[in-house]
C-alpha cells in the first residue's frame, strides 16, 4: 500500500521513509504541504498520509483542512505526525479532519500499530466503495442481458430530455419488441429464449454508438434512445439498419443458430414532450408495426421513413 510522507526535514523524512519501506509500504515523499496536496489529489495517489504540521507553502493542518472540504477525499486516512504535543494542537488537528495524531519523537512500535490501523481502515473503505459501485451497477442493469434495466433507461430518457430542453436538439426513441418470441420459448425452451435475448442485446449494443442508449424495458421489449443534432433522415436510417441487422444476424444458442425479427415503433422528441407522451407515441407506432411484424413504424410527426 502507498503511504505519503509529507515532511520538510530531510533527516526525519529519510528515516521515516526507510522504516515504512521496511514495514512493506510503498513510500511517496513530499517536502512541503503543496506537494502533499498534489500527490494526494492524483487519482491513484496514496490513501494513507503522514503529515508533519510545520511545513513550507502549506502546513500539514492546512492540507488536512483543504482535503476535508472535498467529500471525494474522505477516504484518505490522515495521520498528523508532529512535535506539537500540547492538547490544544491535538484537538485542533483532529478537528481539522485528521484521523489520528502522533507526537514526535514517536515510538516505532506504536507508530507501526497506528499505521496498520490506518491501512485496515483504507482497505475497509475500498471494499465498501467496490460494494457500493457493484450495488449501483446491479440496481441499474438487467442481469440477463447486461443492458440498462427499465428504471435506468427511463432515467436516461429523463436526463436526455432535460439536455435537449437546454440545447434544442432532438431525440429519437424506438420501442422494440421481438416477434413471436413466445414461439421460440415454446419450441426451443426458455433457456434458448434467454440466449436469444442475450444475443439480441449484444447485436444491438455493438451497433449503437457510445452516446446512444438501450435498455430492457420489459420481457422481450427494449427501448432505444438516439440523441442527435442531425437531421431526421439519419436517425430513421439508423433504425432501419438496426432492424435489418437483427433479421440478418444468426444468434448462437444451445438449440443451434437461430434468427429473430423485431418490430420497432419510433417517435422523436424535443424538450417539450413528456416521458408518458413519448412512450405512448412509440407504443402506438409499435402497435402498428405489429400488424405485419418484422417492421418499423413511425409516429405521425416522424415524416421521413
Ligand atoms: P409478438 O410478436 O406479438 O410480440 O409475440 P410474442 O410471442 O413475442 O409476444 P408475447 O407477449 O405473447 O410473448 C412474450 C414472451 O416473452 C412471453 C414470455 O414468456 C417471454 N419472455 C419474457 N421475458 C422472458 C425472459 O426473460 N426469458 C425468456 N426466455 N422469455 C421471456
Ligand atoms: Mg516540519
Ligand atoms: Mg411484448
Ligand atoms: Mg413480442
């Protein structure tokens, strides 16, 4: 684990650095408070810091205060290591956001024990962060296809709508429904059906751009959002291409290579439309596409096809 030693005195810095290295830490040194700030602000900077109090440019206590102003730095474990031994300084250091306070001259054994506490805290914090991220990921993604789930894709739609309200662009929204999907389940079994859904998601995902969105809206229904400043016709072509690529691509399953077709209802939206209105327009267009299946229909105001 990386540890920052911020200490202006060369001798103290060298001795402390050598001790920490002996204990197995990867030591990074700073000779003043500003350098300490710069190092700790790097994305992969140390999460454990030993700060001297009196240093040029910025003192250790200044570094502590500045770091604690930004919540992103909460996970940095700060130990003040200073000759200032009076109680008022200890209180000030801890109030400034230090996690621990050690008075110089320090006892090696005690220092090691306290640094180990810091290391444990940093490790626990990092595990918590990872767990939080995976919970957020799971809350937003469909476990079968890996696409956004219904809640997340609707949130994306809301976000994109407020963006087009600001920039005057438009969105194209496509509601997709696999054709005769029940037949696939009935004929090949539910697991093959699942593999088709996964294959469909893969094909769509790889045919969309980074700034497009697709989510699983329901069982075999998917919502696509194409943000754009381009003219309509390009977006229409985009849906035509997606529609074709699905029909033309074989999906490998345990029951062999299969193909599916999809029906798509497309509408467009500027910043004035609400989500309910958009979804109902796309749904109505999809309903018309289902008359023939394997088709795209456009809501009335989407004049190009
Ligand atoms: P249509 O062309 O009219 O859309 O016909 P359809 O058979 O696709 O539509 P219907 O609504 O009758 O059936 C949808 C089927 O999708 C029924 C349901 O069991 C299946 N389904 C929904 N979610 C899943 C899933 O996660 N896995 C599998 N294998 N099937 C699913
Ligand atoms: Mg000093
Ligand atoms: Mg359906
Ligand atoms: Mg269907």
